[in-house]
C-alpha cells in the first residue's frame, strides 16, 4: 500500500492545507495509506510543459514525428504518469489562489493529463480516465473566503476543477473543504486551526 501526497501550497510548515493533509494522513490507519510519499508540485525537478511538450503532445495525433528533444521530453512526461499510477491512493492538498489552484499544481496537472497515457476516448467521443482505475483521491482544500453560495460575487473554480480533472482521470474523489480560513486575531486563527486539524484527523481516522 502506497500513498502519494501532492502538496500545492509553497508555504511548507506555515501552510494550513499541508498541516491538514499531515493530520489526515497521520490519523489514517496504516493499512489504508501505507507508505506515504510527500511530493511538492513546487519542486524544480518538475518537467516544464512548454513549447516542445505542447508540440510533442499533438505530433502523433497529427501524424507528425517528434524531434529527438521532444522524444526525450515526452519520456519524462510518461515517466511522471507511470510514477503517479504506481500509487494506491492520492491525497492532494491545495489552497485556493485567485479562485483557482496555484499555478504549480496546474502545471503538474498539465503533465499528467495526456491522451492515450492517462485517458482515452470511447466510441461516443467521451473522455475515459485510465490513470486512476477507481483508486481514491482525497482533496484537502483551503480558502480565505466562504464559497457556500451566500455571496454571489464569489466563484469557486478550485473545487469543481480538481473534482472534474481527477474524476475524468478515473479516480474516486472525496473532498474536504476548509473555509473561510481568514481570521483577524491570532486567537481566532489558532481556534480555526485546531478545529480544522481535528476535522482532518477524524476524516483520516475514518478511512
Ligand atoms: C496568491 C494567493 C491568492 C489567493 N487567492 C484567494 C482567492 O481567490 N480566494 C480565497 O478565498 N482565498 C485566496 N487566498 C487565500 C488562501 O487560499 C488561504 O489563505 C488558504 O487558507 C491558504 O492555504 P495554505 O496555508 O495551505 O497555503 C489566496 C492566497 C494567496 C497567497
């Protein structure tokens, strides 16, 4: 049993979403998560999905040949997909950034979402995920404001986007949302943090 923890906040020990993921994972029964690998999407090791990767992505679909540089890059893209596939469970912790996810998380998603390698298309032209194969992904999401529908001017692209992408890839998605995370006094912030950590602990323990 192995779990990949995908960490989207760059704040490390000061991140609430990372602390919640840690709490969730620490409380989970060992049999449910096994060995946990922590992976920050902010690592410099990440494949940069730029010009060559964008051209390499469509080359076979257009009947074109990939250049040697594109082939080399593409082998790294496929290696990342296979690395993700090798885990039994994913945990994705992420803050909301400008109503969506931090760009580093989106950049990693741009690497792992690939036709033929992580999804295919059925006879009706619909996307069918082949990466998740029904395995679980736990989303742990934080945001400053409340996106509970009480404010017409606040639109949430973080939760629906992540739920859509991981469902499309074939994962079984569970979501924990912590909001609103902004509190104006240190005492209120500490209270919020404790209550949130407890909620994450309970969710982890119930796996
Ligand atoms: C660059 C940036 C953009 C943000 N954009 C939003 C936003 O659009 N909506 C929101 O409710 N909170 C926003 N926030 C607040 C964070 O989502 C919130 O503080 C969250 O709890 C941080 O989680 P973390 O400590 O794990 O990084 C933003 C924070 C940063 C740093």
